[in-house]
């Protein structure tokens, strides 16, 4: 990221809003966040000069994967705005380091990061402590959600239910979740592994399957990588 020069002639009544929502969040959507930003500006007699968004972006995503946030930081300089406003602190980031980096980048441009709900606003040490605590709890919540998701997927996998794509040699049962062996594909798996045990190359196996008029799951011809995936399964 290109370093940004601090802009000192910023206007504290000019506000750049930032909205972020990840794919699994429902409680505080874009419209609710925009309403909070507009209400704060009205109450503080400020002008919302721009609103930048990251939709479907995790709060743990690094800055280079946050186009909306980078646009907001750039807009601070372009507009001479003195405030980068979010509805809540966790909209800025769910990672302590990323949150601190964004605040530092804004400070270099003479701007402050404020939350419309008022939490952590202010310059005193108690406010800085509050901001650090909010960032820490946001990161903890993100990691907790990730751990729960991983555990739930592990349980589904242990129970023979589908997790992600359907591996070759299996198909979905009538319940739409449970994986069961596919007889036709299992035959192909046996052929691939038997030839591999005898020293057959991946190319030779692919050619043999094609010679036997056995098509891939998608109805195409066999490639080395496809055969390799089956051999390693």
C-alpha cells in the first residue's frame, strides 16, 4: 500500500462514512449502518461527503482486500474530511492490528475514526483503552465463530454428510446431505488405483480410461490432474 501523507487542513465537520458487512451477518445491514451514519452527522451538524462500502467482506480481511476501506481513506484526503465514521467499531475491523493500522492511517491525514454509537470516541486514555478492548473482543468473536463453524463441519463429515464438494466416487443420498458410494465412479476409482499400483503413469491411465470410453463426471475426457486427484483420494 502506498504511504499516505498527513493532511493537516482537515475539516472536522466533513465526514467520510464506511460501511462493512460480511456474508454471514444479518443484524446490522448496509441500510441500517447508513442510517446510523446519517443520524450521527445530523446530530453533530456535520456533512456526510461520501460513503464507501465493503459488502461481503470479513472484518479480518487485510487492507489490500478492502477496496471500500481504502477508498474511504483516500477520500479523507480528497475531501479534506476530518472524520472517518463507522456505525460501530467492529465495522472497521475484527482484528486488533488491522483496526490500529486504519486508525493510524487516518491520523496521518489529520482525521479521527469515530463510531456513530459513541463507543470509544474521545482522546483520553480511557477511550483508547475502550477502543483496544472493542477490537480485541471483535477479534475474539471472529475466531470463536470460525472455531464453531470448523467443529460443525467436522461433525457433519464424521457422520458421512456432505462438506463442500462431492468427492469422486461418491454421490448424494436422497436426503440431499449424506454421501454414499457411486457404483460407476467406484469402478473407475478401482481401475485408477490398480493401474497406479502396477506402475502406470497418470498419462497412461488417462489414455486407458479414454480408450474404454469412460467419461469424466462432466462428460469430458480424462486429464492427468483429474486422474491424480482420484489416485490420491
